[in-house]
C-alpha cells in the first residue's frame, strides 16, 4: 500500500527511530548508553522487554484520573524508558499524552522482528501518523558472529559458530536499515572487520556504516536521520553510481523496447549464500521521462504481488513531465521513491536535479529482467 507523505520541513511530529539487531548484537548495551549517559538528548525508549537494570526512578505518568501509569520511568539523565509488552501503538499513545517531556522516540524491536512490520505501523495508522513520523531504521550487527549468522563464515574457520539459524532475520534487518552499526569491532581481526564491513555494504549499498565498541556511537549519528525526507533520499540515490563503481559492480545487462527512450542500464550486485540478498540498480536513459501514475502502478505490482521477487527496500529518483497545463518546455519534475516491504511513497522532489532516473531494489530472488521491463513500461508515451 502507498504511504502518506513523510514531509519533514517545519515538522511538528515526533521522530521515531526503529532499532533492530539479532540477539547478542548489543541492543541492550546501546540502550544503556542512551538511558544512562549525560548526552543532552531527551529520548523516550520503548523496549521490547522491560529491564529492571536501568536504574529506574518512580513511575512518571498519570492518567486523567490521576492514577499512575505503570511501566513508564524517568531516568536521571532526563530520558524515559517504557515497555511495549501491551502493544507498541498503545504505549506510543501513552507517551504522546506528554510529548513535551521528550524530543525523540527509539523503539527496540525483538531480535527476530521483521523490520517491515514495525515500520508499517508508522505509515499505515493515520491517527498515529499525524503525531509521529518514521525517522529511520538502525540495525546493530555483531561483527564477531555476523559472518556466521549471515552464512558467510567458512566451516573450517570456527565449527562452533557456523550455523546459528539467524540468516533470514539478520539479512532482512540489514537490508532494511538506513544506518548499520558494526559493533564489537575490538573482538575481531582487521581482516575480519574489513570482510564484515564489505559484506554489509554488498547487502545494503545505501546505508551509512558506523563501527563501535561496546555499542558506543554518537547519538547525533543515529537520531534525527530524516531518512525518509525526499531531499535526503534524492541525495542518497544520486550518490549510487560512484558507490557502485567503488564496490566493483559492473554493468550486467541492457534491454531495449524499440523506442528512442526505451533503454535501461541494469547494474547488479549479489550476496551469495543460503539466503542471498541482491541489490539491483536501474538507470534510465538520459533525459527519459517516466509517468508517475505508471510508476505507482508498477511499484504496487512489484511490492504487493511479488512479481519481481521479494523486495525488502527500494529507493529511487525519476524524472517526470511538467504538471498538466504547464508549458512542456518548462523544466521537468523529479520524483523521489521510498519503500520498505509493501509500503511505499512517491513525492515530488523539486530541488533534486538529475538527467538520469535511478531505481534501487534490495531483496531476495530479484528478477532483474522483470524490473527493467517494468521501468521501461513507465516511460511517458510520445
């Protein structure tokens, strides 16, 4: 389904960041830093399981009758901590009754949580969407064990950690992330650290990659991301060609449909393994225009019906014709595309200047020929 706009200019809603990571990646350690350190941020943390080891003060909130609301606590550094055991939306409703006490919400997902399902809450619930917006998705990765649970460690490297059964969950969390935190880098050799970082970049070429020890990272690097802001998205997409060249991904296929603007250049990068993730980057021909309505229908078919494989994340920037009634000679209109799972949105990005449209798909079992043909089918009829 198509999401409502996530406009961030003059934003009055509360930003929400989703934290993912398999068991043992260091999520609890990161939360302890947020809830205990004097960093100056006012963050409300919603844990998937409430911890009594965080140095909690007395319950903070009261309802309209003056009765104490359990499981909401204020920490000495001014942050709040609460549990989502009775439901994420319900706890957000409770917090937002006194939103003047915090500036940001961080939601901890369970170790095996599907990030698509968590993100969907903030796009689909209209009542919630008018008060909060999805700021970005973080994925904390254990550098010591990641090559094992991503299915990339050779059997003779460490026989005890070659089959943790976490490939599917870990790969999807990495693929959906806006920021990847490679934790515990002090526990691995430089060779393994480099290999782990390269693997993460192969899975998700647009995510920002941070490295940490004991899950310590500057909060300014993981909060206030505005990852779904159309201008930031446009900048991210425009940077893709240089990144692909640095990663060694080459041109893998071309298709023509016989029309002057029917050319599409397809670049493909693939992570092999039991649950291999592919990233398919499509480039439209220079100066080609694409119909926003056709793109919307095409993405609905790809994301909802799965006609091109399992897409976990998609981003794009395409050029469309001027609005109806405007002089056709006027400059064209750029449109930004953003999607997580089955949820996507298309917005005009008037400040983005590009002559070539680009679409990135990250997922599993992607059918690149189907994606290329679909993009060609969205060309403006001449």
